[in-house]
C-alpha cells in the first residue's frame, strides 16, 4: 500500500489550527475526545475504503511492468526425415535427425514494452494521487461542515441566553405592572423558538460527525467535537500567487503522463511494424553414414509493411488529443481559480466589515436598548429587534468565514498545494 503524500497531509491545516471553543452540550458525545484536521486526514488516507481499493490498480500496473521485461524463451525443435520408407529406405537406416534451438530476435521491442509499462505505472500512480487529493479535500469539506455546525450551535446557544435574559426582564416588568402579559407571552415564545433552533443544530452536528467519520470507514464516531475556529481567516493572497501554483495540479501532470504513455505505445506500435526475426542453430545426424553436421537458419517475415498503419495513426491521434485536452484543462483551471479568488476576497472583506464595524455597533446598541427597556423607555419589540440584528450579524460573520474556508479548500484542490503559508 502507498504512503500518504506529505502535501496531502499539510494541505488545509492552516484553516483549523486555532483551538475550538468547547460546547456545553448535554450529550454523551461531549465527553468524547476532540479531533483535529491532521488526525482526520491521516485516518482518511490510511483507511478510506475507496483508496484501499485503488491499491490493487498499482499492483496490476506493476505486474504489467514485470511481464513486459520478460524475454521470450528459446524453442527446442526436433525433426526426423527420410524414415519408414520402402525397400532400401525402410525403418531408420537412412533417416536424418535434426535437433535445433530457435531464438526470437525482438529487435528492441521488449525495451519499448517496458517503457510503455513504466509510463502506464506512472499514470496509474498519478490517478491514485488525484484520488487521494479528492478524498482529502472531501474530508476537509466535511470537517469544515462540522466546524460550521459547531459555530451555528454556539450562536444558537447565545440566542437562547439572550432570550432567557429578555424573558426574565419582561417577567419583572409584568410583575411590577409596567407592561402587559402579552409581552411576556411573546418573550417566552421567542425563547421556545431559540431552544428549538439549538436542538435542530445539535441533531445536524451529530449527523455531520457521522459523515466525517465515514471518510475512514467508521460508522460510529469516537470523537465528540472537532478542533478549530473558522473565524480565524486566511490571508488575502494576490491572484498571481495562486496562478503560479496551477502547474502543481496533479490533473495537468496526468495529461503529461498520459502523453508519455501514448508516445511509448507509439514506439511499441512502430517496433511491431517490423516483426520479429527468428534464428536457429543445431546439429543433424545422418543414420546411413553416421555423420554429424551443424545446421543454422533465419526466418524473416515477408509482406509486413503497412500492417500497423491504422494503429500508428490511432496512437498519433491520441497524442494530439492529449495535448489539446491539456490546453483546455489549463484554461478551465485558470478560469475557475480566478472566480474562486474573487469570491474569497469578497468573503474576507465581508467578514472583516461585520467583525470590525457592524457587530461592535450593534452590541453597543443592545446595551443601550436593554438599559432603556429596564427603565421603561423602550418596548419589548424594540429590544427584540436589536437582539435579532445582533444574532443575524453573528450568523452572517460565521457563514462568511465558513464560505471563505470552503473556497480555500477548493483553491487547494485546484493547485494541489496549500493556498496560504503555513
């Protein structure tokens, strides 16, 4: 079995190195250990069922390489002539016996078969590496989803806390005769809705944990949370930095290996257009005179010119198609990379404005509004609106951060390298 590529294990780690905030869940899963992205990727690359099956693909290519290097064995031939005739040629008195060994003169075709098998092994190895990248990227996505639901659950728990404070404040005003019972009913309904939202995220988070552990073939997670903080945002790298890494994309490297394989197969086809010669050498014994003599010969096929013209034309067309596919793939990669970079910059700017400008102002407004509500100057409606704005802004910050990290994962998948400095 292959070993995981170091760049696969290091990719996306920057996103989640910051320790996560513990969740105060009343669930047995909260007593289980936490898991980081490094451990999740290591488990995936070692035990993912799909990757395990791909190991046999490498074994098959290695077997083909071994077979390609085997030389054809010589042939032993025995022939008997002029025996069991009539009159003086009866029995074996005038028989001639020839024992000869025949060799196949391959004229370089074996080395060309080896070259083709080596190119095929290289291509299959790249296929496995591409699959490793795909599986690692999917693990990072599922890990990010777990972090996202942990963040949503934290926000929902904060919403419950705010709703409890509000309900208590309204209850005190109702007891003092400062407001109607209807406001308390609305506050208690708001608390119930906040609790329902928290419960919903608890279920979603548990499902996300199961989807993550399935990446390494486990149906019952042995962890209770994932480690990381999605609000630790990556740096805003210039597009040219990402563009310079496009050549590291393993799919482009696969086109190069596919072209090398096609060229090796072309050389094999060209060699086969010159069929093997056969040389033989041996001894002949004449019974009548009891003489021994050496014999030799060579066999050269005739009329073989043009026998592989169709195969040669097909192979040359495959080479040209691979070159065209590689050029088209590069255009798609660079275009997709530009779009992802633009979306990433937008999410980073959005997160920065929410964190630095919007949320601090709403938090100050909430403090003033709660103070005014306790003094009887504001109604429950005004207080609940500001609370809702704060929760919405925190949720927007979380979603922008999650989306930024998702885009980084996709950029890493396109380039085959970490998108930001570790």
